[in-house]
C-alpha cells in the first residue's frame, strides 16, 4: 500500500472514530444531562413538564379535544391520555428536540392518582414530521402527526389538594427504547420535581383543567424548560405549600 493510500485510510479511520465518539457522547452523556431547575417564585405558576418547543395549545371542551390529524374534528381526550374525563381545560404539547434535556417534571404539586401505560399500535413511528413542520413554520404543527395518537405513551394524573387533576403524557418516538416514570399511584410529587424521562425521544403533553387555569402563558413555537418555564397561571397556588394550596380554593373532584 502506498504512503498516500495509508494516509487516506488513516484519515478515514480517524474521522470515523471522532464521529463514533461524538455519537456515543451525545447518547450517553449529553442526552442524559440533568441540569438543576428552580421553579418560579410565583406559587400560582404551572411549570412545563419537558424541555422543547410548544407544538400546540388546544382547548378541551367537556373532555373533547380537536386534532389536526383528525382534520380538526374532536376526539375524546381519553384516546390521548387513557384517562376518562369530561372536564374542560387546555392540552399543551411540548416536542423534545434532539438537543433538549429529556427529563420530565411535574407541572404542579400533588398526589399521583393515576398511571396508565399503552403500547404502540402497532409500532412507534418517527416524529420527524413535527420537526419538519417546525422548521418550515408549517402550522398547525401537529398536521400529519397521527403518531401522536398511536405511539407508545405513559400518562400520570396528579391531583391538586383542592381536587382538580392535571395529567402529563409521555409519548415515545421511533428511536425510543424506554419510557421511564418512577412514580406510582399514591405518591406525592412537588411542582417541578423530576419524575421520569423518555430515552431518546420525543413529546410530552400536559392537560390542565379549567380549575387550574387563569391564563395560558405560552404559545406554539415557543421553547420552554421543564420545571422552570411558566406555561400557565392558576387561580390558586400549585406550589406544594399546603398552607397556601389548600387555603386558596376547593374544587369539585375530577373523575378518573
């Protein structure tokens, strides 16, 4: 082998090694990073459940939510969360990019009253479409993203001390190897407390009932940070301070 050929082969091998090292670093170090997050000082601030781009803020009426993949028709929120409800409120979607921290946090303080897992039907599909829609500024951003209803998901319901239940749904991508949620029914979580992650994917949605929404403070296309960005202001405190939260209001208990 000539010196030139050996040099070329060595350069290719070195480049491949650098690329492989970069991929390994991304998957094993950068992807699993765990920065400290501090919730807002405002006790009425509901925080983002994930890092990423807000893809939609949907109005839910009596448990019915419109989806672009259904040509704007409404479907029961239960088809999305696997938790039956006829409650009105807002569904906020957060798409986690490949650069996002993929650890998930509770939007409010409360008690976990539901945990539902659903396998993909029949398999997880790629979320590349929503990324393309975001890059092209093609709205609604969930146009053509029917995987939002069929990919694997895990939903938890967190009950506020006053009775209202917020849900957080982790949705897997094609490349996801595991959805993690290390909380069980009966356990308590703090506002902004880390409770799980989606390994190598994808999207995290939160449903907030009207009892916990005075104002939505995010819009589609906005980047948010789990545990620190305020996505809504509640008419009552959601911070986990029992003296504040219980004293603020008592809601009608939401059905599960």
